[in-house]
C-alpha cells in the first residue's frame, strides 16, 4: 500500500511538471534565476540583484540575453523585443517587455567580479536641507528622471550612503547611471517619491535659485556589465570608470565639442553649489 501511494505521488509530480508553465526540472538549468516555459520553450528570468551581486551566465539552452526593468531574460532564440513573452517579463515585475533590449552575445556571461554595489559620498553643501539623487535617463523616449538616494545636508556638509545598486530603470540602456545630487530649501524634495518621475513632475531647478544646491561639477557614476554595447569607441568617457559605483568630475566640452564628459574623482571631494546648472553630458 505504501509503495502504491508513493508511486501515485510520483506520478502526480511528473504530471504537474508536464502541464505547468513553470518547468520543474528546468529550475536547475536557470541556476538562481526563475525558469519559465512558454509554448514548450525555456526562458530564464534573472532578478537584477542576482545579476549585480553574483553574476549570471545564460545556459546554452537559452543563450540569447535581454536586459530591462527588474533584471535579465535568457531566451532560447533571438527575438524582436516585442516578441518576448509577456509572462517572462512579468516574472521580473516588468509591466511589459517594451523596455528590454538585446545584449551582445559576448555579454551572455556577466560575472560580478569587482562590482562595487555600495558607496559613501561626502563633501560640502551651500544649502542645509534635505537632499536627493536624481538619475537622468535619456536612452529612450521620452527622457525622464529617476530618484534613488536621499541624504541630509547640515552645517555646510553632507554625507550619502548607498547600500545597493540603482534599479535598472535608473540606468541608461540598463548599463550606465549618472546621478546629480540636489539639496533644496526652496522646495520639498521629500514630496518626490523614489522611482521614475511622472512626465511634468520632474525636479526642476532655476539657475538663479539661491536656495537650491547642485553637484554642478560632479556626478555619481554607476556602470553595469555590458557597457561596451552602448559605446561608440573604447575611448568614450564611461570606459574610464570601474564596474559599480564611483564618482566623476565634469570635464567641460572643448571648442568643437557638444557634450561635457566626466573623469574619475574622489567621492569625498564633491561639492553642492548654488547658481549653477548641471552638466550637459547627453
């Protein structure tokens, strides 16, 4: 009797694996990612924290890699972004697949060696008030701001601590983040929620606003694996920065150039100043 009950339980488990949209036997193929089977094809949904903190290699059965809000997707074949199964994108918490993009084949394996996922920033501030970090994203349409990181400026100085990487939605093409620090007594930054700012509700600072200080000549830089896929050459300024968090100082555009660039700088030397605008880097 006991043997028959065990056989029945085993049969039920096998049947469950055959009919379920999430393949029981394929979870090990996707490692720390979530295995999702759609129309008989295996996909791996890999959360952003796994990609950043531990690295992840797409399995040979799903070697085509896509990146978007919430993490990465490993697909069994190359697909147009619009053809990614919505069920797989939803497994990463993404409402749609529209913001996912195909990564180069060389990026299918992305270890997290040397990834700096925490950072302490400090320096002087011309304004004593609540502060926030605004990440500018221009890689899609329309451009938008993403708030991630808050601090308090007092007695002419500030200190900011990051304990995790920025969300993918705060990064340009999912791989490059540029954050501007703002402290203001003119408007209440606490009224702006963390995350992507709605169109028409972004943080706007006038150049003559004496109550608002910006990191006009500095920025927080975050580089994710796969940066080379968006650079036009190996000499582009982001290639001078390490994986993860670091800080940059503005290099003003020279004659004949359109955009400012950044060079690495000590994260304890940042300054928040009034009467200035942020860098024109994109």
